[in-house]
C-alpha cells in the first residue's frame, strides 16, 4: 500500500472500516454474500480489506473471516512513518541547498545593501523578496495598500501566498483606503483571506505602501519610485512604522462591515477629504492619488460639490465654502 495513500485511506474510512465492523460482528461473511458481489456498492471496500489482509478466506467454510487489525496496522503505518521521516529529512536538505542561492540572490546586482537597509530594484526583485519574507513569517504581517489598482495577476499571486501564510497560523492585518471598497478584485481578495483569520480595514486618509513582517523587517517604497523598494531591518525604525500602522488601524473601519450607517459615514469622510484637497490647492492627479481614486472619479466628486454649493468654478466653490466656515475637518474622528 504505497501509492495514492490519501485516496485509499478515504476509501478505508468510507467503505472498508464499516464493512469490517459488520464482518467482525457476524463472525465472518460468506463468499457468496451479496455485500461482496462484483456489482455491490461495498465491493471496493471489500477488495481493500483483502488487500490489507484484514480478512482471510477460510476455504473449508467458504467464509471470509476477520484478522487482528493490530498486526495489519503495523504493516501499513510503519512504512508510512519511515517514508514521512525520509521526506522531512529530504526537505531539510533541500532547504539547506537553497540557502546559498538565497544569499546569492540578495547579493545580486538588483539588490544594494547599506547597513540595515537593502534597496531592491525592479518589480520582479521586489515581488520575489516579499514572497521570501512572507514565507518566513511566523507571527504577523501588517500591510498598507493605498492604491486599489493592483494588477489582477499580482493580486492572484498575493492571494495564494497570503492564504498559505494564514493557514500556517500567521496573523495578518491589512489597511486600504475607502476607495478599495469599489474594487471587485479587492473584494475577491478580502473574501478569500478573511475566512482564514485575516483582518481588513479601510481609511479615508492617504498613507503610503508598507509591509511589516513579525515586527522585525519592513518594506516600503523609495519615495515616489514604485520600482525601487527599501527593506528595513533597523529595530527602532521598524518599531516606529508599526506604531504608525497601529494608530491608523485604530481609526480604520472593518472592510466587511456594510451597514448603512457606516457606509454613510465613509461617504462623508471621502467628501471631507475632497474638500481638504480643494482648500489646500492640490492638483487633480495629486488629490486623486491621496483619495485612492482615478482622476475622473475625483473630478466627479468636485462636480458634486459645485452642484451642492451652486458654484460654477472651483474659485467660487472655495470662496463659498470659506464664507460658510467649511474646512473639511468637520467629520474627522479620533
């Protein structure tokens, strides 16, 4: 019994074991019993009992009689235990073999180390390094994803990667901007990871992309260069970034909460931030990025405000809001 072990074990549990119980209770089963006929639904379970040696044919009585399962168990389980030990040993050797390759990769031209800081150049190098960090995560991964426009292929890879991490028992908390609630891809991702223990919240505020693994290593973009990332292993800086995340997390709203009251509050928060962007004089591309929406969507927000305040231009809109003492901070929450 060396091939397709899970399939045979499932067959054993479903058919063979119940049939064995019946044979033991009856003291045996005749060779012409309908239960062991070729077309019987229980035939596969019967054949497995014969293969394992759990029943033997007493030719003098034309009866299949049960055997002590203890001796059979040792014949089945002991080889599996040996095989498992060999697989564990082989996996350990493979891990050792990959160790030098990992070090070589980290020393390659697309990485640049400066003390506790490592600079990764290029999307492939960044993705590969993050995949390695996530695979090594033991306690918790914190992530902040300000933009919702993630590539579908990249999000699919992240979903499999994060599910594997969660199923190892590692915790995960993720922050998005409120605009992520409009992304179907993000909804699919959240639906896949939350049943496995992940927590996801959204904020109105702009924040930058960040990943923190086990409170010991962080990955952030190098300013506006999204194709360059910095891996930080300086404990004080990582602790600072964790504190920033925790403060934002406390203000976040659960992604899976779609109650009417909360959705109205989220809409009010996005409206307030749009007002702040206008008052501060940011350009449309900058304002859209800070809200996590497309420039077209942001232009729609501004148009709604013009209609609300009966203004034809942005200057008139700003003037009117200023006269009414509207600052965009009225709906902020601590």
